[in-house]
C-alpha cells in the first residue's frame, strides 16, 4: 500500500509521514502503533527517511549558471 503513495489513499500531497503510515496500518490491519513503533517497523522493512529538497519558486537556472561561472571563482578563493 505504501508504494501506491499517499495521493492514492486520499491525502492531498505526496509525502508519507509517520502519522499517515500509522493511520494506514490501523485502517488495514486494525492494529495501532506509536510513531516510534512505525519508525522502527519501516526501518526493518527497508524504508529510510527522505526529506524533499527545498528549492526557491523563483529559481532561475541560467542566472545560477552565470553566477557560478563569473563569481564563484572569486568567492571560492
């Protein structure tokens, strides 16, 4: 069920949280786990914590490349 993703199970974004996983476990198996218990369970099953990379909405790759070419050598030393 986790591989289907949270969107398929009714949540509005694509992030799994321990609370969401605990809710899915409770709905599916009628067993409640603490958040710490869910964390241990996921780790034993081979899942690892992943945090999405934060990026600015206004990100301009061309400006970044230009800055990196012109300014980075002087900043780096």
